[in-house]
């Protein structure tokens, strides 16, 4: 545990914001066929890619969500569920 939890939280938030901004920038560089693969229109990609760094998703802005799981921030987490049982 950090002696300065609010500073640690701020650093975590800044790292997350930087990561999201890199992802948004990469979205702007995708070709149309790649956008089709992920079912995102060019217009939606531009809108997301041009959002300001401080314009974070709601899950990130919520104080309780900072430092949460990758799934809440639009990133895929590895599937750790066992295979469904056959009947």
C-alpha cells in the first residue's frame, strides 16, 4: 500500500488515460477493411479517435472504477471459465 493513495490513484489514472489515448490514435490509422472487421464505421472511428485525453469512458471517470478490471475499460481479458459441460 502506498503512503500516498491519492497520488497512486492519480498515477494509475494517468497511465490508463495515456493507454486509451494511444488506442484512440491507433483507431484513426485503421483501414476501412479493418474497421469493418471490428464493426466500426469510419465516422464512429473518427469520433472516438478525436476525443480529448480527459474525455475518458464513464467507467474510468467513476472513482470506484479506477484500477478495475480490463473488461470495464473495453479491453479483452483472457477467458478463464471452464468449458461448458456437455449434457
